[in-house]
C-alpha cells in the first residue's frame, strides 16, 4: 500500500473514530487501526499525514476509552 494513501486513510479513520466514540467497541477498533496506519505512514516521506493521523486517532481513542470507562462505572 502506498504510504501517502496510508496516511490519508489514517486521517479518515481518525475522523470516523471521532464520530464512533459513542459506540466503544467499534470506536476502539477503528482508532487502533487508524493509529497503526498513521505510525506506518510516519516512517515514510508523508510524515505530516502520519502525524495528523496519529494525533486524531489518539484523541478518538482517549474519548472512546473514557466513554467505555464511564459506562462501566455507571452500571
């Protein structure tokens, strides 16, 4: 897979993770996949796309984990 495409896909998955953080099981999967693609893209020439994807996916992952922790705490 082309590294630039991986960086762009990481950003797209990060945005999807920000939308899907309300459904923890899906949000975690999407965010981790996007984070892995962002780290893979960071090792190539498209570092900016990789960094952007990593940041967005980390934010989505934190929101998802906080949401699932809040659900577990309240039940």
